[in-house]
C-alpha cells in the first residue's frame, strides 16, 4: 500500500443519456452504455428514478453488509460514482441515497444486479479523458 | 406483480430496454442560486428561460427549504396502473438538504419539465424523501443552489410508455427523433 496521493488531470468528453425500462439493473445498464460507446472512464452526472427494490452495501468489498430496501417504488434520490473499463471489462462503484415508500432515507453503495428499474431510471454519464 | 425482484407491469414490454443517446459536444454547466423563500420550480424555470426548454441533469448542491411538498409511490386502488404517486406530503419549517437530483426535459408541446427526487430532514429530525414537487416548494432562509448540466445534442422528451402507462422522459437526439 502506498501513501502517495494520485492526481489525474483531464477533461470531460462525450455525454451518454439514457432511460432504463422496468427491470433493467442500474449498474449493469450504465456499464453496458460505457462498453457500447467504448468509454474507458466515466463519471455519473445524474440519476433520477425508481427501483423495485434497492440493494445497498455497507463496508469494504470483502466484508460488505447488505441492506435491502423493500419496494416496489423505492425512489432514487441521488447517485454518485465512476465507471472504469479495462479490456472491455467494466468496474463500477456507485453510491447514493434512496427513499422507501414511507419517505425514510437509506444510503450506501449500490449492489450490481440488485437495483432494478421499477418505472423508469433517467441516467447521464460523462466520459472522463485523462490528459 | 413482483417475482424474483422483477415487476411485471400490465402493459407489453417493448424493446430496446435501454434507450440511450450520445452527445459529442460538451455540455453547458450552470450554477443557479434560488433566493430565500422563493418558489423553487418557478425560479428554476425563469432562470432557464434564456435557453428555451432545456434538457439536462443536475443536483441541488446547497441550501435548505422553508416549505416542501413531495410524493411517494403507493399501491393504486383503481385504474390501469398498479402503483401511482400518492397525495402530496407537506412539510413546513427549516428543512435541511440531504441530497437531491434533477432531470430537465420538455413535454411534446415544448413546456419545460422538472423531474426532481430528493431528501430532507425536518426540524425534529424526521426524514422526508421522494418525488419533490418543486412548484409547491420554497427555498429556506439561505436560499438554494442548483448546479445543472445542459445537454447540447440530446433532449429528454415526455413520451407515453405503453408498458407502465406513465408518460416518461425519454432521450431523443435533437432534430432526429428517438434514440436507440
């Protein structure tokens, strides 16, 4: 492990804007967008929508605890994160906040395959081009 | 019907399942400051007027609300949609921002659409999250800051969806029709 801080300069590039239909997974859809458009690095700019059920992870990857927020109709309030594609294989870390059908808030890291669109998800990701 | 984490809407599913569009040109970034106690929806619409009906995405990045209306999804008692938005839930007083995201789009007739989901904490510590009715919500004492990213080549246009029976914002390449 290194203690050096890494700094990468760059600019934003292409913007991909999407609507996910019911039962499409949030992370799988964003990854497929990046792969299709051959985007190696992307930043999530905005996500608004609803989920049948939210599956959030807390803690490190190896010991993560899973929290299921029951729907249908869990509202996505915000999503932050990045996608990196190496040799066609995407790696994604998205965190955010959702609300259940009583308005109660939950936050965590979204689990791939565990966050399916209920009615719609509007998502915008932008390419990151390192200098 | 919910089966294995998947929900079957009453309408017929259509392809593609992921509608997407690509913009080569850079976006326009705006920082919009809503003054204290102003109506959030009206202020945002006015701020965007110079650009016409715009499409984009954004986040409420700072501030508070003095009054909030929001909706959560409830089981429908009748009609063709199994789930609908419930009656507005109203909150007054100091409402602290937790997080909020906005999609900007337009109706087929060219009317600006603001689709916002967000979460706030009331003075007693109660949590409130859902679909925000910005036209019925008012900025707090410190106002509100919204950062938006305007799309140049793509529009979000309200389109009827036969699967869910909702009218949904759908990405469309400007002057070219629906995206793929």
